C-alpha cells in the first residue's frame, strides 16, 4: 500500500518531486520519496547506513561498491 502523501508529496515536496523526476528523466523512486517524506524517521538512519556500507572500510574500493549497486539495480529493473 502506498500512502498518497508519500506518492504525491506535501507542501514544497509536491513541487520538488516532479522537478526531480523531470531532471533525471524518470519517476522518482519510492525509496527517495520515503527519504524526502520523513527524513527524521527514516531518512537519516538510512542515509547513515548507506554511507557506512558504500564509503566505510572494505576490501572493495568505492567504485567497485558503486558498480555492484548499479548492477544489482539494473538486474532488479530499478532506475535508482
């Protein structure tokens, strides 16, 4: 179930989502909509985790991790 307020945005976010979609040439992915909708509840913790995974200590370089993420997104038909 997708909440209407997350799908369409509220306030300034209602204007931001279409502009973001136009800029990238695709619909803004749901994970980004959720990050924007409630950044204090979901966004900060998720962003911190992603930064740790993608930029923290690892045997793989940052570009290798980005490549893995891109490949996985492509395999899942994800535009993000």
